[in-house]
C-alpha cells in the first residue's frame, strides 16, 4: 500500500487525529473534507475557482489522489480492496490540444461505501477540450492548479467559454486570458479572417448565470462602438479589403531594386551600399507588416516575407505588435510605449527611474538606432521558443530566418550590413514612435476600443513622394489601427470617411494629424518634458519585458483579465 500511495498512511494518521479531536460524518465524507473545507450552498459562486458551484462536490485537485488512497486504506481495513481498483472514467479525444477545467452540475456525495469512489468518478466535473478548428468536446476536468477554471469572453453581445480553446488558439493563450470577463468584439473582427470570425461561433457559450453576472459588470456598448461596427460591415461589403496587385507589385519591385543596388555596390561603394540596404530593410519591414496583418490569400502566401527579407519573425511580430494594436497606449501593457530605462514616455516611480531620463531628449537617437537590432534578437528568441513549444509553422519560420542570415552574410560584408541594421533602426523608430507617444496614455483598460484608437493616434502628413513611400503606410496610423488587415493602398481614400466619423460621433480630439516634421517635434518635446519632470511615486510601470511586455506580470490594472474571480473578491 505504501508503494501505491506514498502519503496515504501519513494522511490516514492525520485523519485519525482529527476524528479523535471531534470527528465529522462518515468515512467517505471525512476523506473529502479533511484537507480543504468546501461545502457551499447551492448555487453559489466560488471566487477562488471563479465559477458557480451547483452542488457540494469538489473538483479534482492535486490532493485527489491522496484522498482516494485514504478512502481506500479505510475501506481495506474494513475488509475490501475495491477502492484501489475502481476504474477512472475517460473519454476518447483524438487530435485535441488543450484541456481547461470548467465546473458543471454533479451529484451529492453518497454515504461511504465501495461505490463512493466510482460515483464520484462518474460525477466528476467536466472541462472543454478544443482542437485548432474550434471543435470542442466535454472531458473530465483536469487539475485545477494546471488549468484555467473558467474563461468567459464577450463577442458581439454573446458570452463564450473559451477555457478549452485558449491553448489551441494559434496566436497563443495570453491573448484570450487578457479578455477574460471583457468584450473582444473589435479585436476579433480586426485581427481575424472570415474563417476565424466564423470559427468562434462553434465554441461553447458561457452558462446563463455566469453570463448574467458578467453582463452586469461590464459597460454596455456605446453608440460609437455600434456605429463603428456598422461602418466596418459597410466597408467590407464595398470591397475595401480587395488587393491592388499593381500597387503591391510596385512596392515589391522597389524593395528588390534596393537589394540589388546594395549588393552591386557592396565592395565598390560601401557607404552607398549601407544606405540602400538600410532603406531595403525598412521597406521590407513595412511590407512584412502588411502581409502579417493581412487575412487574404495573397497576404498569407507572403507572410514569410518579413522573415526572409528583414529577419523579423511573423510569430514574434504577431505577439508583440497585435498586443500594441489591441491595447494601444495602455500604460504597463503596451510595450511600444514601455521603453525605459533608455526612454521614458511618462515620469516613472522613483524605484524604476534612471539617470538617463534626465538627458533622454539629447540621446534619443541612440536607443532609436538599436530598435531593429533588438527586434532581430527578440525574433530569434521567440523563434526558438516557438519550436520548443510546437507552435504552428514554427520550424518553417526558423528556416526562413536562417535563410535570411545566410543571404545577408553571403552578399554583404560586415562593414555594410552592421551599420545598415542600425541606420534602419533609426529610420523605423523615427516613423513608428511619434504617431502614438505624443497622444493620450491610459492608466485603465479602455472598453470602447474604437474611441481609444482615435484618442491615442496621430497621423503624419507627408510633403513629398519619397516621404510618402518611406513612411510605408504608417503616416495613416489611425486608418491602420482601426482596420489593420486592410491593404494599406486603401488608406488615403479612407481618411475623409474617418474624419466624418469622428465628427458625427463627437470623438474627443477628432481626427488628429500633423505634418511629418511637426510630429517629430512633438515627440521630442515629450521626451524633454518627461526628462525635466520629477519622479512620481506610484506611477504606472513603464518597463518592457520581451514580446508580452507586462501583460502577464500583474502590473496593469487589468492584467490577466477581470473575470469572475476579481469581481467577486471585491
């Protein structure tokens, strides 16, 4: 017996002591209550496990094996060994990826007998297991400490239980965790293909009681949100996501000519080669950015382009960049504004301050120059981790990255490609940072996503054709943030529509734009003002932590989602 249940006899000793000191009901009841008290009236919400309990039965935990052993020992002492041979009930779930616990109705615990364990097994709480096609089945619940107990997300007015889908989600579980107890309609529509936007409808709906509690805790849809969804539907019906292949061909031809020019001049005119290569890297980044965001067949085909041409992996880009899109300018979450200790976009808490802050407006171009190099390093880290974690297409992506470095090192000497990486970083940073940092920053989660994009984004008005090309569509930052999967060739024509939308919906600040040099000045003034400010005790966290930033560190007011647990623990 001790070999079967190493801790059974110790637990039995504890049980006997408790029985001698006051005792509780029968043997079966004692075995299920001695380690953790759990009896609740029915129904009631359990804040620890964040779901409604409908009976007195307890879900399996890491102590369930020990409890079975204790019950078995007591039963054996009574003359039976049946408790140690009762079968475990399992269902066949071929090709399924993840399992996450979800409570369901179970039976009242019967009196102690040989059948007690069998009845408990048959009435075990269930979980959802989903495959990558969002096809879910109910299975026996897994260990509560290894699985989410519930994960409810609202999409187009309906709550879905995504607990079993979170690990099957191609972009990672962290995305779904963040929206626990929140609305994800705009994020669902903005980042997913038509297929993906149909798949979620197959997922199990949250139970009525959970949905009712969550509906009472979240803000109702604003009229702006409703109007924005109508606008999106109209744009889709009018074909705004159709590609202009002539325009795409021109952009790819420009990139190819830059690469060829840089290669030809690599030995004869290294400075010119370096400049052309830097422009090609920046241009490749913008093109890859479009294709990774895209949801059409053309974009899917060219999804590896960023890895091959710029050394930037789609998986890293999606994890980091889509978070920026979903939670734009949310302090402590959006890594694009979490750049200390080198650059601060707001006065930090004294314990996170740095001497560099006082001179950041004089040296900003130095960390700017490292942007592309840091992105490349992060990409390689994520690529290796993705292979280890068996994420979709991870091995192919790693091969694309290796091919990029093989070509780079083969055709370009170090005195060309090394400075080109830093020059490209400087160009890219000068383009991507001013369109958000000078606008509103949010300390709290923004439930009205569309309004938040208007308030946190400023467009740049370019003054010549070269700038129009160099900015790579990022001058239309608002259009891109509201419709990230739309081809960037459509953005100029979208500007008057969004200008009118902002006016009609009385969005604070309206449609914001400034000249390409004026917006640079605004960003520099931000760095100067923050450099001259005193540190602020208790200021929001401002330091990036890899591709997920602070999303999983609990340093944002909404970290990990709100869900039922935080709601009921208040």
